[in-house]
């Protein structure tokens, strides 16, 4: 917002839904699962279309959408392996924001409320899905500093200070 440039997060899911015919809720879950996770669905889907799993097809669609949006001009992507997808683009600033579990657990409850699962369990499950998906499609380890230009601890710095640093680096 402060840079006045588009930020894409849920919008990517909406575009993927429009182009694939899958529901956004389904896509949200599937974009964080590796192709090795649901082999029955893959077997059923693969024979009907391209030979790829539906998750591989979604990965290809995600790549296409992110690349198209990036080519339109300055923008911000939140997740979706976008730093990997745009790795050959020289004019990208790749940032990874992290925090310790206590900070993240508190934040998830403040933002999304309580659930049957503890915040730590919810975060561990989501992190595991992200790690597996990221490894599967990029061949890299999720969260490793060498994959990014900038890594910031939002628990230590605060969210607003992280934003300030990113904006400073961008300019």
C-alpha cells in the first residue's frame, strides 16, 4: 500500500480459479501440497488431460499468472514460490519474513481467531505443507536465507519496521 503498487496474494488464487475452474478454497489448499501427496487424485486426473497431475497443472498456471503480473510492472507477491518463479528477473527484491513460534501463534489467534487445533499445531501443519511443496517444485529448502535478498524477523523488528526496511531496499 505504501509503495502504491499492486500486491498479489488472494488475487492469484482468484485468477487461478477463473482460469482453471477450480474453487478458490480448493486451490488455497492445493497450492501448498506437493504432487506426491495425493497420488489417487493424480492418477485419475493425469490420464484425462496432459499426463501431469492437477497439482502440476496448477503449478504451471501459478507460474504463468505470476510471470504475467510481474511483466506488467512493479508489484508485490505474497508467497506462491514467487521468488523462485521470478528468480531470473534481475529487478526483483526477494524478501522472507519470519518469526519465532510464540509470536506467530499469538498473531494467528489475533488475526484468525481460535480453532479446535492449537495455534502451534495449525502453524506446524501449514509450515510442513509449505516446506514439502516448496521442495517439490523448486528443489530448494523453504526459508533458507540464500534463496532471498533479505530476511527479516518480524518478532524482533515488528511488522511496520519490516515494511520500512523493505521499502528502503526497494527504493
